[in-house]
C-alpha cells in the first residue's frame, strides 16, 4: 500500500468573493476532485481538508441565531464542517472518480498546556469592519477573530483510517485539522480550538507511514524573497536546504511557514517526499515538472 495524504485548503472550496452556497461549493469540490484524481494511478489517497471559510460562516449563523437557538462551541462547529465538506467530497468522488469514499469524523488529541491556548493566533471566519470581540486581530481586509491553534499530538482514528484504506476506500478525514480533544481524567473531552490542517495532515501521514505528503495551496511553488523584485521559486529541494531558508525567516507565519514546518517534520519522521503546489499544477508536479518538491 503506497499512501499519499493530500491537504486541501478550505479556500479551494469556498472562494472569498462568493456567497458560499452549496452549489458554489459543490462546483469547486468537483473541480478539486477531478485534479486530485490523477494521484490514483500512483497512490492510495487520503484527503485532509481545511474549513476556515465554512466554520466562519457557521459561527456567523450561531451569532445571528443565539437568542433563539443555543450556540454550539467551536469544536462542535468544526464537527459540522467535517460532515458538510465530507459529504460534498464523498459524493463528488463517487460520481466523478467512480471510487468508494468514506468521510470519518476525526478527533485529534492536543495538549491542554499547549502555549497557543494562552496566546490565540489562528484567524478564522469572516472579516469585520471593527473590533467586536476580545480575541481579534487587524488584517488588511479588516478585523478577524483569532483562536488557539495547538499542535496535534495524535490522530485518534488513525487505525480505522488505515483499515479503510486497505479495503479500497478513499478516506476523507481530519476535516478542518480535526476536532481538537484533550485527555481529562482518562476521558477525551472536546476543546475550543482550530488545528492547522497541514500539521494534522503531517501527523496523520506520519502515523500511516505514508510515502508522500501533498499540500495544495494557491501558488505553484514556494518562493524565497516573496513579493520582492528578487523573489525566486523553489523547485526540487532537500530538507536541509529548506531548513536553512526557514531559519532565515523566509516564510510568513500563518501562511507558508506552517506548510514548510509540517513538510520538514513529515520527512524527519520517515516520509519520502513532499509536494507543495496548486491544484491545476498537480499533474505536472507528480512528474517533477513544476511545484516545490522536497526530499531528504
């Protein structure tokens, strides 16, 4: 079994200039699945998806209806998006790729003492014209809510996911980075946070002993000196070379940096290859023709 774990961003499913109707999202899912399908010639695939725009919309719905319906905590809202996006992907994979697919509501163990709980930094949801909550940050497009983003310790359902892969399923899992849970008095308890989907994908890929981690983003390549006159795309590169650029501060926090850190961790834990590129370039990236290809 040669496994590739694919990390698909939530923004690939819901664009910033759209209302986010089910029809719009299904159309984007269909296009994503058509591109991801090229992997089936080489790998058994597992899809990890983001949920930033979708969970943001659910939080707005919660806020608007809180006087009529009790609002749900963030971990429950994350579970809602796993069901929603998982359903879209599952239907699309069956209809387009003609392959069996299953969505797994996935819990991810985090450490209650992770420093991110004291200093939330993960932006989620829509932009606001003014600060309306305590934990918000100012970005170019406006104010945005921030929450804790702890590192994943363990994917709880990893064994079940492996069994499904072995039985021929394309597995959709760790949606939105997974539902964060902590261990309290011997029991798993949900906690309000958002786990970075790229770190969750790395953790799952390492637990599955996957050969390849594929991170799909909105650029063909990782760049150094990004947005400068001397910016340069990175093609084939070793983990050692990439580590040097990471230490130089070449990659932005909350953007490319977590993707680079997840990539390096995957390779350090036995992975063989990481591909970072955009959806439309995936086929060429598989043949090392485009994209950032990272090896040991």
